[in-house]
DNA sequence: AACCAGGATCAAC
DNA sequence: GTTGATCATGGT
C-alpha cells in the first residue's frame, strides 16, 4: 500500500507520482469539485459535502486532509470509501512508466499530467452527468448538474444545521420527473427525455454497476450504449470514470484533434480512433487518454 | 449573427 | 455499416 489513513488525513509514501487534486479535478472527468478560496477544494461525494486541504506543496507533499463543511474530520469508514473514490490503491507509478515508454508525445503528456488520478465515481451520477455532457461545454454541464441536485437531491447540512450543498439525486427521484419540467428548470435542453428514460431503467434495476462489473469491456460497452442518450463516446466515459474499465478510450472532438496533431492520424472516424487508442495504449488506455486530453488543453 | 461545446439519434444511402 | 441534418442552451 502506498498510503495510510487516519481520521481523514491521508499520508502518502514520498514519490514523484503524488496525487494532484488540482489536475485530477480539472481534467474533465468530474463536475462537482471546485477550487476553494484558500487554495483547497470543495466537492460533493456520496451525499457528503467535503473540503480538501490545499494542493500539497513541496514541503508537505505527502499529506492530504479531508474535512466536512464544519471543519470536522471524516470518519474511518468514509475515509476508506474515499480512498477507493480517489483510486489510492492503484499503482500510478507503474502505469506512468508503461505509458511513458510508448512514444515521446505520451512521455511529455504523462509528465505534464503527473498526479492525475482516475476517480471511481458513483455509477448513476456518472451516467447522467455524461448524458448531459453530449454536445455541451464544461461550465454549462456543471451548472446543469448543480441545478438537478438542488431540485431533486437531498440537502446536506453542517453542524449548525445550515444547508451546505445537495446530494446528486437518486434514480427513483429523477425517474419521476416530467421531462418538460426538467428542461424548464434544469435547462438541460433536449437531453431531458434521455435523463428521465435512463433514470427509469436504473430505478427499475434494469441496469446496475454490480451487473456490469463482472463483464468484459466489450459486453460492458454494448450494454451501456443501450441507455437513452448514451453513444460510444459517453459509454467510454462512463466505464472509465466510474471505475468499470481502465482500458476505455473516449474519443471526442479534442481527442480527435489531438490524434491528428500528435500522431498524424487524419481522416479516421471516431470509432476507428477508439479502436486505435485501445489497441495502442492497452490496458491503461483510459489513463493515456486523460494524459493526452489534459496535455492538449494545457498547451492550447 | 454565426459558431461552438468532452455527441446522440434517426433517416437515408 | 457508414454518413448528414437535427437537436436545446448559453457563451463568444
């Protein structure tokens, strides 16, 4: 194990691949983490409002502290849950070395992306979030998700009894919403019907994380693309960012461009690029995609 | 005012 | 199986 945990304080073994909250939250995989005034981060995970300490500096690069919004440490059980959420059990150093040896571009992208982790996010929340992401931009995606949470999610309170945030809604709650209402109030546009129809499938237990996690990645993707509003790109995002499959390789406009610019792959369909990425980068293709995505946006 | 945003869907070929 | 118009919204 490359970390220990005590009362919400994570201590890492000193190494060059120390977890970077800033990069991890900024690479487009999650939508409910935001920078705090003091350099830390605030976010909602599993129905809890959390505060992370500032990005570890050079002087204390081995510590990460997590608190609730009243400044209290989180309990042990939730600390274990967060260790899974932040993917602290995975050997990023090994994956880093493997990918860096692929080519010079990936080596640079990996170096720039050092510290990015692939979060294991709640399956239903990830599905709905990336349905919203289709043909949309990140600031507006975040606004839509916050509005949906405020409208249909449970309120989260601090020690003083004040509301400090809203959990992402249960499938049963979203499944009962009228699409026209979701469109008007949450401003999700034509995606409203997809969101409700998909939520119904979850509420009826027609699809679940536990049913999918045993399958191979092909069968997994074939099942997930059946969800309304979910195509190949969104399905790959769901598999990657909910912890189902590290070999997923989402191809969007950015990846399409960078595969042209970085690797000279012109005139290829997104489906062809997805296959190319999975074959070329292998079992950690999803991490490679995140490195390239982060690197491309960094230098653009 | 057109164009774009971490695309999906349906019809037409 | 693969391509093209269409989709609602807000920012530039």
